[in-house]
C-alpha cells in the first residue's frame, strides 16, 4: 500500500490563454506561489520522511506533476498508468499554492469529506501545529488531487488561497512566506506519516455533490473575484477583485458575500464555479451580494 504526495511543477511560461495579466504582451509568468511553493514543500516532505527516524511503514510516492495548467495532464496520466495500483493507493496529499500564509495566516485543507477518517488524522496534528487551519468539506480547486478523487482515493489538498497575483507575471518569489511554506511542509509530513503508519487504511467516501454539478476552477468566463476559502459563510466571501475585471467594474468589493449569479443561488464555492462554468465571456449577468 502507498501514499501519494504530489505538487505540479509547470506554470504558464510566457502567459497564453490562462494568463490573467492586464497586458496581452508575452511576459515571464514566474509561478512562485503557483506552484514553486508546492514543489518546494514536496521536496521538504521527502527530506523529512526519508530520515531513518521517520521512515513510514507504507511506501510514499512523491510526484512532481507536469501539465497541470493544461488540464491536470500529469495526474490524469498517472492515475491511468500508476507505478503502484490505484487500489493500493490509500491516500493522495496535494500541495498547490501553499506560499501565501503571511497575508491571512490561514491554511485550508480541502477534501476532508473524501474519507470519514481524515478528520481524526489531521485534527490533533493541526492543533499541535499552531497554524490557523480550516478543514474544508469542499473538494474544489481544479488541481491534481481531483483525478485521484475520481478514482475513489481519499484526498486532501493543502492550499493557502488565491490572490491578486494568481496567473500573472507578478507571482514572484519576494511575495512568498518562506517560513509559512516550511510550517506547511512540517504539517503535511506529519499527516502523510500518520496515514502511512496507520494500522487501518483510510476508507473513501463520496463527498456531497454541490448543487448545479461538479465544481471546477477552469471556467470559460472569469468574473475577476478572489474568493476567501474557509470563510464559514453562506455564499462566497470576496477577498478582493482584480484590477480592470468585470467584478471591479460592477462595483464588487472585498468583504462582499456573493449569493447570486445569473439568477442562480450561490451558497458555496462549488455552486459559484458551477455557475461560472455555464457562462460565456461577454455574457451580461446579474449579481446579488450581501454587503455589511
């Protein structure tokens, strides 16, 4: 039996269709948070667990995926052609964008509902870590954990949140919280170790589906909001809006709670991304927000 730890190593190169840069001219998209932060954490976790004192009982497979930004190509390929059988894969831990705890001092663990055993594994470790960690029922995120979840492998996704530099040339190393990445790595290593050493393997459970279909962050249209994950609200808490975006032009502000999009009720990130997935660039939609 094995535990997979993954982080994608690709980014956007000189930009392209996935860039959110205000300029259409080619420019280096550094990807410091997305996802040099997660790849660095992957290496650190491997270093921690490979020491003689920490070697876990189950095998741990470390994978730096490519092609994530093109549609999870690396992780989809691995699940179809795994080094160890998927039926023997007891869990997948994903690290994608774990470099920005400094601003919000918060870390989200997404996908906790993919096994009834996750909470008992992570809760005592989170308490000892001293970090402000939110355990997310959500399985959203459009990252490399999703093909494993589809193959009925319990997953959890370490994530410190979106920000205004997401998919822009301004995602640079000077903005990273290096100490925060180290703390995320330590916590993730302890989570992997505990899962790998447990007498009983985690059992997969299908998380509740969001109304309006499966969630994804890969919509055709973009509103330009920066959601706050783990906010504990009904709706989507807006952490900020991108300059020049439809959200800014419409007057959305940080602190707004988005509760309606194009006539659909929005109660969660999943419902928001599902509604965005049905929209096309250029559509005119009505938004409903709670403000103060």
